[in-house]
C-alpha cells in the first residue's frame, strides 16, 4: 500500500492556475508512469519514464508536462487546464522490463472548475 | 482499434457462486496479459498475469485466469465469490513486440457480489 505515494490526494483548481502532482515510489523501481482515469473511459497511459528516458502518448495535450528528476520521483505539472481534464490521475512504477507488474499509487482526484 | 475489450460493464453474482469476468484481446502473436482490481478510492492492485507457459494462471485472493489463444480470451474466474470481491476489474495487454511498457487497459468491469 505505501510503496507508491501520491500527493495531494484531492486537488481543485481553476483553469488559469498552475499546479503540480507528485508521485514517489519506495520500491527501487526503474520505471514510472502517469495514467488518467476518467469516468466511463478506459485507463489512459499518459507518460512513461524508463531509466529516466521519457515515452509519451502523443494524444496528451501540452498543458500536461511531466518531470522525472530521478528514478524515485515523478511530477505532473498542470497549467491552463480544462474542465474535461477533471479525473483521477494515477501514478505507477515497475522494475523496468515489459513483463513486470506495475504498482499503483492511490491517485489524485483532480477537479478543474 | 481497441486491443483489449471487456464486453460487460457489470457482472452480478451471489456470494458463494462462481464468477467469471470476461476479457478478449485483438493483437496478433502472443501478448502479455494482466488483470488488475480497483477498490473504491484506491489505486489499481495487481491480481495475476500471463507471460508464457501454463495457460492457467493462478493469482491473488483465489482468482485465476486462462489464456485461450484460439478464442483470444483471458477470462478471470473464481470458484466461490465473496462480498469483499466487489470492485472494478481491469484486463490489460502488452502486445508483442514490446513497445516500451505500453500497457493498454480494457474499459473495466464492475463486479457486484450480493450476500
């Protein structure tokens, strides 16, 4: 349960605000991920950092900006979001190979007004 | 095109009865297949995975799944459901050749187990 932590757990922001989501993993993993979970839509992979190299889903808008300063920390910087960006944002980590299990944090519930 | 599908939005089962949550995939070759579960207000938890070898995979909490290549399915099963199994279940696939750990999830199936 405490292997992957996310802060804050809840966030309400206006469309002109800038905020950041934080994820930290204590599992010694080499890959970290951001997912978006919206109601009635499949879980959407947004970004992957593997050995600190980034792979991204090209459909993610530029108002979402990830940062991975080291293998234990992952940020998602948010600016000028839209109401449709309201969702649960999940962070995950894995040891690094393609068949590895991913371990998820509890998520940040984001509401954009 | 979606590479993994969960045809049922919700499955209802009585406690003590067997349960099945369906998953089909549409990638060629031998994919890597996963099941995750999400309890209310929590992140996803790993249940089991198929990589290679025995088609019947046993996982956490008494769940199992069978990889069926001819039917391109990976249905999740449990012989006797518990009320505490009520949750949202996600099937996921990594198609071969691997593409940078790009796990693709199905839309999820809500399992309701009634006493």
